């Protein structure tokens, strides 16, 4: 029973971790926590669903959706975020909240609120039985994708020129400009990429949570918590944070009662942050006097 | 508490002239003393609904009601009066509900509140509505307290009417059914962590007390991402029957997961989720065209019914519903929620009709209480009375197979009422 | 100077006579604006002045509101006035408690702790039914005006005035906070924690003070909320509520009491107008307005107001406005970034 709950926690944790990766992407590239991340992902999932209903195959729809997601992210940056990023950090927070409600409402207006199933060829097939515990193949698929993205992101930010340039932009725009980095293009790229990541996460998660305008909002809180727990600037932290949150939540639910399990999960996070204020794998920001 | 239809204070008569004038006025008709929200050709109804935010799924209900009212208006209205339905968004937040209901009553001067949605939201305003003497018709939640307010000794308030069969009824009926069918077996309960879930779960537990063992008793939050942990708990506890007092999304998740891991208990599903949409969510095998394998485990899925299913194309009323939504719905799509919306609207129209051309708040309340065994609309056997403000109390247990309602397993069962 | 005094007196007169003149709907709306203003001022103390982000003020409101509701209605042990004060004190203690883990955190890390608080409190309220009435909530009757006053003042007018008095007092205290040593210490900490500490300002003490004070304000507002709305339930205080309060101070202007009030007014009225513009997607309008505000008014309404005043002809006093600017420079800034140009400057364009 314990092991089963742990495995189940890892499964849901990988969902949280997937979205946490998108949050980490945007934070590392722009120093912003995007509250609208989940809703933007939700819109891309709706687009994918619409394309599939129109007859496209899953993979064709997926491809088109990724392109759409990149455009969505770029448009959001160019026409909204760009005009706010010089002000207080909180202004950006409020703007992303505004984007959240706009996306949520628009999705409801265009596609309605009734949850729909999201078919995917990645599901199905007999579940695996490992020592008495049942694990669906899809869980493994999600875990595999999460780990892959994590590795890709880590490599990107640590070893590639573009990735390092993005980090520079997030830390200090003026200096970046002086170094010849095209700051605005980097910001655009950050938003586009994180939107794409969100779309990937959304499409993977949709078969389990179904598609409706409110499907992602609960997930966003978990993703946010996971990202912070792991350290907002660490892709590895995002995934590990997600897995931890999933497992703790499940165990709390199984042994302490489901009514307060979310509260317990948060208590854990607070506990960790008190000891490591930048998250498990995060780096403390150097403070300038 | 009286519902006042006279707003003009009485002045002592001074002379015969006044008497004569008064006599003429009375003869002509009490048009001046009419209730607010009424003109010679309109009736203004008000409601609070979650049009955006987390509960926005239910926004289809007022739209469906509106579509039905439009149709009625096109046919001449009720005794020559058009129904104007003003529903305001409260985003399912009680403080907003207070704001919009005050606006409807103080500024818009509605004739009656109709189909206010949500227990926490409506609880914030029902006393205020009663105090203002405004009728509160057909509240859109299954909370038992609208028709049977505990603080009033379970006697209904004059101006407050419930609508759907309450959650107490659902839980009790399922409890009795479970005892009959699975005596000696183990039961798991999963319910939503709010008034809807708690009400039904408690009734169920009460009904099976001593007769069946509750092996697992769990909640889930509406914002939850998965319910796997609760499912595993129930499975490991050896439950043979699972009572799911949950909304469609979570019923779908639960059935799907159980099917995936090869666990086949029986499922008792709340009436709220008795919809083809739910069975579609439960898994690709449940979608009728592709359905070769039944999505329900062999012991079956059971639910409760009081409204016709949107799948029931043999039912002329259902067909008519599709037509109404198509023609008057402004882009609305049919779902069991829209059937609900129309059913409520039908009842409201019938109530107004019975009140006659001489419509007042008082005559409307009397008319509502006079409805007995009415089955002309989507709902059967609507009955109310001075002590009975619960229009719909009957449910039947049905079995679900291959994504559709399969069989009626019982006759109409009368709902439960809370005892002191 | 004379104009200012006159403006204040006129404003006060308007506020005090409003409940007798307005119709019940608007009277209720203004009462709610008063209540929310107190929350906004409290939140601004924490976020605008002290630079600590909080997405947990819905939970503080809940604690204050529930405390009052429990002792007045559920167990009937206290009259309103002390109950509201009790609510404020209990909430202040909660704020102190939250302040401890918050000591070492900032930015999104602090935010997530407050988010957790926002989510945990309703769950706890739901769970302990014997105390809180659980999912059914607590209905609280509106108090009538006391004794002889009841002949001239209706219950709801009385509630309005009962809310106005402490709100005005608290606003005045907050506005003058930066004149005190404590207030200046808080602002210094916001601008640069390291520099402030190096001149001997205790980070620990003042951060805790900020949380406690902010929570006290919000808890008191909670008691007023119970008075005005007459009903509390776990669903009344969600994460969404906390987000709305944050929107109030950002739209109104960070670090400004006047801004907090303006923000409370705007955000309270916004859903009404959003519904009128679009029946189908009111939230979309709400969000769009927020975005537009942030693009065109980054220092909030208070900033706009200040700019308008500063543009007055040379004879008018300018020192007051610009002195305020230096202290009320908007924003929670991440210290790893270079200091921004003053907010009134045009944003850089590449």
C-alpha cells in the first residue's frame, strides 16, 4: 500500500514537474513568474483538440499546436509583457493574472465549459505489473518526457550560447545590452519557448485531466509549488520538486486524511524553504547593496 | 413572514370624495399597487449565476432557461407578458452574490428571484431576499435546507422554494439500494469536499449504518488534479462498491483509472453526473460508436435519474429540447445541464401561468403551492403544497451500460425529508 | 493649504452623509469598498512599504471574519465591537506566525508560502465544523443602531458608519506611518535590506512588525466584513480573493494609502462594469482592464493623481508631491537588478 501510494505520487508528481519546467523556463529567461502559464497551455490544448476533431492525426495536430504555442507566447511578450517589464515586479504579476482571466474566459466563450476527453495514441496498452503494483504505460511516458525535457533545459541553459544569453538578460538587462545581446529577441524567444513547453505539458496531461477551461488552474498551483520547492531557476529542481510534492501529497492523503493533504504539502514546502530559501536546487540571488 | 404585494400605505379617508375616488380606482384595477418587476407586458426575473470562474460549467443553465423563455415569449408570453430574465455573474463568490442580488432587488426591482445557483452563494442571500419580501423560486442546488430549513423546524418559508431532489434523498436512496443489492459487502465513499458532496455522503453513510461496512471514506477537492490516491486506498481496503458523490470530471477519472488497473467494483454515481458526457470521459471504450467492450465493470455502474437523458431520442420532449436549444440558444449546445435549465424554466412558466393574468407575488406563491402531479414538462410528477416546497422529490435508480442508460432498476422512489 | 483642508473636510462630509443619501445597493457597495480599503491599506503596508509580497491576505480576512462571526453568532459570547477587535488580534498573531518562515524568503519564494496559507486556511475552516459551521458557514445578523439612535439610523446605515470610523482611523495611521521611525525603517528595508541592516535596522524585528501590522489591519477588516455581509463560509475566501487584493494595491499604487483606497474602489466596481460590457465573458473584460491599467499606469492611480497635481502652475506647492515620490517609489524590486529609473520616466525601448 505504501509503495503503491508512492508510485501513484510519482505519477501525479511528474505532471506537476512538467508544468514546473515551463515555469522555470520563463523565470530563468525573464525573471517573471507567469501566472497565465496554465491557461495559455490550456488554450493550446483546445487548439489541438479542435484540429484533431477537424480530422488531423494526433501528431500533425501536435506539430501545428507547437507552432501556435510559440506564436501565442511571442505575441504575449511583444504586445503585453514588453510594455510592463520596466515597472515594478508586481505589475507583471498582475498582468499575468489579467492574462489568466482573459484566457480562461475566452476559452469558455469559444469552446464552452463541458469537459471533453482528449484522445492520444500514447495511452492504452496493458498496464505493467511490477511486484503487485499496477503502473500504466502512460505514467512512464510522462515521466520519460519530463526527464528528457529536464535534461534538455539544463543543457540549454548551461551550455548553449543562447541559453546563457537568456540567463544574462534575466539577470541584468542593461549589462546584457552592453554585451551586444539582442535583449528583446531573447525575451521573445523565452516566452515562445516556455509557451511551447507548456503546450507539450498540456497535451500530455490532457488525457488525464480532460479538456476544459478550468482544467489547468488547479495544476498551476501545484506546478508553482513544485518549481519553488525545487528552486525556480533549476530544471532538475522542477522535476524533483514535482515528484516530491506528488509523493508527499499522496502519503499525507493516505495516512492523514484527504481533507488537509494540500495543506500538509504546503507545510512541507514552507519547511524546506526555511532551511533552503532558494529551494532545494536553486541558487540564492546575490543581493546588491 | 408575509409577502406584501401592497406598497402604498393606507391613509385614513377624510371625505366622501375620497371614498368615491377610491371606489373608482378599485373598480378600474389595482394597477398602481402592482408589485415591482411587473409591467403590463413584462415580468422581470433575476438570478445569480457563475458565468465565469471555477464553476462556470453551470453557466449553461441560465442560458438554457433563457432559451426556453425566448420561445415562450415568441408564442405570446405568459398571459400576454414577456419574461425578461436578468442573470448576473457572481463568479461563485458569496460576497459577489450579495452584491448582485442587492442590485437585482434594489435597483432592477425584479419581480422574483429565480433559480439562484450554488449553496454557499445562495446561503449568503436567502435571508435578505426573504426579508425584502421577494419570492425566491426554485433554488438551483440540491441542498436540503431550502425546502426544509432546519432553523424553521423544517417548515418551509412562504417565499422560498427548492427545485431538484435534494442530496439527502440521493444518499438515502442509494443507501437503501446498496443494502438490498450488496448485503454483507464493503463500501467505499468518495465525495467532493463541499456542501454537495458532504450532504450526500452523510445521508448515504446514515442510511447504511450498521448494515454495510464502510471500508474507505475519502474526499477530493474540486481543484484536484488526480484522484488516484483515494482510489488506491479504496481498492486496498477491499471495497466491492464505490459511492461516488462527484461531478462528471472526477467520476470519469475514477472509472477510467479503475478500468485501467483492472479493478472492478460496482459504482454508485450521483445524479449530477448522470450524463452521456460523463461516460465519454470514463474512457474511449465508453464512446458508443467504438464501444465494443463495456466500459463499466461487470457489476455495473448505477446512477439516479429524475430528468430525461439527452440520449433518449425516442422521448419527444428531449427532441423538442434539442430544437429549442438550436433555435433560441444563441450557440448553446445540449447537455444534461441544459435539460436542467429548461426544466426549471418550464416550472417557472407553469407557475406564472397558474397565477393568472392578475399576477402578484402572492398569487404566484399560491399558484406554486397548487401544483400537484404535474408532468407536462421534462420532469414528471411535480408536486408542491403549503408544507411542501420541494417540487421534485422522486428519483429512480438506473443502470448504465456502454455509455448509456440501460435499465430502470426501480420505480420512482419518493425522496427523503429531514426529521427533527 | 487652505484648499487641501477644505478638500479633506468636504470629503469627510460626503463620506459621513453618504449612507443617508445613497440607495441601499450603492450604500452596500460603498460599505464594501470601505472594508476592502482597510485590507488594501494593510496589504500595502506589507507589500508596498515593506516590499514583502503576499498572496495570502484572503486568508487573513477569513481569520478575522470568522473569529468575529464565531464569537458573535455561533457561540454568542460577545457583542460586535470587542469581537471585531478580537478578530484583529487573532489575525495579527497569525500574521506574526507567518512572518517567521517569511523572514528568509523573498519574491516568488515568499509568494508561494503565502499561496499555501491562502489554500490551507479555507481547508482548515472546512474541517473544523464544530467551530466554524463547516461548509454551511455562519450567518450573522445585522446589528441595529444602539438604543435611541435606532429611530433615526437604519441598521445598514449604522453598519456603514461602524465600518467607516475604524477605517478612517486606520488609514490615517498608515498614512502617517512613514513619519515614524518604524515606518521609515520599513521603507529602508524595502529599498535595500543590506544597506538598512548595515545602519542597524533589525531585519527580523521590522519584517515581523510588517506582517503583524498588515495582518491586524486585514483581520479588523474581516470583522467589518462579517458585519457588512452577514455571512462567512470557506468559499468566501479563496486564492482568488487574495489575488483581487493584490490587484487593488497594484492598480491603486504601491506604497500609497490613497492609492490603496482608489484601488479598492476600482476593483470592487470592476466586475459590475465588466458584466455590463460582456455577458458571455465578464472575466475577460476584468483581465483586459487589469492589463491596460498596468501598461498605461505603472505607478497606479495614485501615481497618476500625483502627476496631475505636480503639473499645477508654479505658484502651487510642489515640494509635497515630490517628497512623496522619493519615498513612495513604487515597487517590490528584486535586489539583483539594477535600480530602475524613477517610474515617471518613459520605459526604455530598444
